[in-house]
C-alpha cells in the first residue's frame, strides 16, 4: 500500500478575519473556512475560535485531523517563532501568549506560529509573485503595515527575529501617533486603519462622504478593503483623497526599501492590493521610482501586487512550517 501523503492546515490570524485552509503536499487547496476575529477578546476565546475554524475547514475538505502533518499559524505582531509565543500583538491586544503550546494541547498536532507577514511573503515567494527572484521585500497593507524580507533566497529574520518591521519606518517625525507609541510611522500614515481615521476626521469636519453609509449597509463597524473599493467606485471625493495620500506614502516607503536593500522585487500584499491590484500599486510604483537613488535602474526593479491574495498567508504558513518541521 502506498504511503499516505499528509495534509496541512495553514491559519491566517488577522486583526479583522480568521481563516483556516487545508492543503495537500502539492499546496492544492482542499477546503477553507473564514470568520471574523473575535476582537477584543481574551486569548483563550480567540484560540478556541481557531480550533473551531480549523475543524470546520477540515470538514469542508473531507480530511480527518489524524491525517494532518502539521498546523501552522501566521499571527500579527512580534513573534518568537522558536517558542511559538506571540510576544506582542497590539491589534489583538495580546502580550506573551503561548499560542503554539495552547493550540498544540487542543489539537494534539505539531503547531508552528510565525509572523503573519513572513508567512505571506513566503507564500508569494514560493507560489506567487516572488517566484524566480532571490531578493524580495514584502509590504503588506491591512489593519497595519507589515513587512518581510527574502534575501539570497532565504527568509531574513534578523538577530532577534523581528526584521522587516517596515511599517514602523518613520516617514514624518511629527506625524500622527502610531500604535507602537511613536509618531509618523508608515503604518500611522498609510494603513487601512490610518485611512479610516482620516476619512472619519474629514466627515467630522463637515465633508460629505458615502463611506459611513456603505459601512452601515454592509453591517461593518470598521472600514474594510471592500468598503474602500465600493467608495472609490462611487468616486467618493474624501475616499479618493485619503487613498491617494496613502499611496504616496507607500511609494516613499517602497523607495526607502529599494535604496536600503537593493531587491529585485517589491511585492505589495494585503486585502487592498488583492482587491484593486494594479489600480492600487501603479501610483505607489510611480512615486517610488521618483525617489530611487539610482533612477536609471527603476525599470529593472519590479513593484507589483501579490498574486495569491488572501491565500498568501495560509499557504505561506504551510510552506514555512514544512521547511521548519521537515514534514
């Protein structure tokens, strides 16, 4: 009898949504399940919800828990991947949460916990927009702005495992306050959270906008990527201005990354890039090219949207887990 090929589960734990995906050894997606992340909530509540979502994804895929080789989680914030601990995740309100241990006890399976942007980058590197390149920078725009680095074909994590925190590059010293406590970080200027803050401020000042009406209609309390897309389709002036400003700062951020690291490609990921693709990335690219130290090299450095969309995180989590665990 042929040896049974194991299956794997990749989990994307975000500040807005929680998704589990079941894949086989060829990264073929067999089933998935997605729910809203219970925020704010105690870690045990969220971990219990993760177990539920994993079970639902397994049921959808027709795969038994006993047939899983590993479960891998991409989590936001500062992660100690060796210990499987979420050291700090401001968007979840977590500090020193032993996520791998807690989930391992529930599932009785090998569990890896990695930074969410690192796994998203590995997904794009192995299976998406980064294929064929050896030096890449990932900029993932969502609730915050995360970054990841692949240098000489390997995920670069730095001396303490926290390399790639590009969202906390300071672009405006006296700028808006960031969740990290500093002012003027890219995240405080160009994340989806920053865009929502600026849209609400414009409305509060008397500007007209359809954004809040769209949010109410969709039953959302936060400005998601789908709401941004809907407002732009309606040519909402406030949304257009806020969006354009965020793209400008993301272009500056991309130029800084190129000037520092000299990569072959920059991959722009996250929900907005997944929905709007080139419409989102083109202005970012144009601004970045203006600020390159060596403008003549501009056309040789690709700045492009990710290809995997929402699948980048769960797929990349499995890619990285298989490398780490040798499964």
